């Protein structure tokens, strides 16, 4: 028997949905942004659009920051491909439920229908037991899986699932995209705010677009807050009202996710490229997002050795000192120390020669290009005989050696390969203090090459 009140009940449920939910695009034509995967063109459009329009849909994984349209895109895919859609959260769905969905999808296929589209939010939380239940059916096409995650699936999702899926990366929406979404919402009379006596200034819309940091959901929520708190109609939302509805810029940052490593990479590359202003910006963003200052100090200490090294040996000393002080002082004062360190490192002379040298030596060892310790270098020998420069086993004691250089005595005796075959790992650069080291190492090598002549 038909339910005569179903439409009214559905309307009431829809009426209490947040504005961001009501305004979700229902078609590809309404979908804003992500043109690199769903954009139309004279050549037939981007890859995901082609898959949807051709009806040849395979399992996919949507990867990107919050508010970029992953859930919306999954719903559009199911709707435009005319397939049944089931939405679950990977952290809460059980194996029994997965088997039920798979069984339903197989039944539909047997009856001549389309396989079910299973949308799994936060797919990186999927357990191995759940994955094992899905793998075979996904591979055989009995179920179309759409996974969504804010994490990099190459590192956080089971490799077997990734190999059976096409991975699409969604990026933060541009300000123009957010502006377009907000304007459409204000004008939409069916799901948006078009039926109200409402005026929203351009300044207000531009402010939300800027402050939402590419997150459409946040921008729409701010718009809704401004309208709900405005009182009776007619309503005018100006810049002041917009500023009050979204107090601070939303920082897309997950201390356990991609943003954690992306921003660490950004500050390191800024310092390596000798740009203190860029380094300070990324440092400020990490601090404001609540990053552990000890993590930042640790990364900068590594950089001090890897990218500056002997060009400025004081850099590593300063990094170690500030790391210790961060442990003792903490935040917020620690920001001053980190700012000092970041600017010093950015403007220090740069050399990765020592870093490259140890890696080159390690490669020789790992590849089996090893030599035995010469007899005269082994432990347990008399270091020097009374009144002689060599002990009984032939070790040439450098301090008894008359071959002196600008920086002290150098022994011509081979200290690596007894045959005297030369291996060069460390090649100092002509910059900073390493320029002086380059002179010293060349002088020492010249002595050894001549064999003490």
C-alpha cells in the first residue's frame, strides 16, 4: 500500500538538513572545481568524466582534503550511472554488513541490474578482515567500490585494494570556485536561500571564499550562521557580519596525515632554498595548527647537518641548543627560538657534501666493495716505539711525523686500503667554512698521493 505521507515526511527531513548538505551538487554540471578529473573539453573531458559518461565505471579511490567534494562526487557517480548507492563509514561497518551489501549487489546483477556502488568514507580506517571480504568481489566487478580518504592511499590503504582501483586526487577549491558556490546558494530557491528576503554583499562573499581555505562546506556553514543570526527579514549580510560568522581562517592540517609531512617538507625546502620569509610562513602555519614544536626542532636539526653541514658547523650546534631549549621551555615562547633557528638556517651557507659523502661510503659497504683493516691499524698494537715514528707493526704515528701541513701533521700511510688505492667520498664545496676545508683536504691528499716524499 502506498504511503500517502511519505513525501511530506521527506520534505520535513530535508528542511532540517544543514545548508551545506542541501546544496550538494546533484549532477556533474552543478559540480564545482576538480576540472582535472571531471572537467569537460573538446576532447571528451577528463578521465573520471569519461568513465561516468561511458557507463564503464570501475572501483575508484578519491583522495583529498576535507570539503573538496569527495562524498558529493561519489553520489553523482552513482546517480549518473544509474546504480544503487550504499554509503558506509569504514571505521564502523562490520564484516556482516559488507557481506550483506555484496549479496544484494550479486542478486541485482543476476536479475539483470547494475552492481551496487559502495561508498566507504575514511577508507584508510578499513580493517584487513573487511578488505579480505571485499577484494574478490571488487576484482570480479560484482561490486563497485568508491573509497574516500584525506590520507594518501598509497601509504594508508591496503595495496591490494589500491591495485584494483583507480586513484583520483582532489585538490582544494579555488577562491573563484567558492564564490560561485556561494552565489548559487544565495540565488537557489529550491534548496538554497533564494526564497528569502536576503542581500549578501560582494565583500562578504569574497571574505568567506578567502577564509574557508578551499573548503566549500566551511564557507556554506559560515553563510548559514550569518543568516540564522541576522534576525528578522529583510536581511543584509555585509563584510562585518561575514567576519563575525567565520572567526578565524580554517587551517587544513592533520598532525598524523599528509599535511603534517607536506608542511614539514615545505619549511625544509624553503630553508634549503635560502628563503627565510617562506620558511617563517610555513613555520607559523605549523605552530598555529598545533604541530609539536619538538617535531619541528628535530627536522631542523637534521636539515642543519644535511643541507648546511660543514659550510657552517655552528648551524648544527645552534639547532641542538634550540632543540634542548624547546624541551625545557615549551610553547608559546618556543616559537621565538624556532623563528631564530629557521631564519639562521635559511641564510647560512649551504653544502650537502658531508651528507653525500657518508651515503657514498655506505653504498660501497652495502655493495660489497669492502677492504680488511690493515694490520698496522688494528687494535691491540703498541702505538709507538720509544724514539721512533713507527711501532713494531708498521703504524705511522702522525704526531711523530715531520710532514706538517697548514692544519697539522698528515701521515702519508694509507689509512683505508693497504694497497694505497684512493677512494674519495668527501668533496667539500667552495662555500662558507667548507671552502677552508676544501683547501685542507686537498693538501692532505697531496701528501698521501706523494707517499711522504
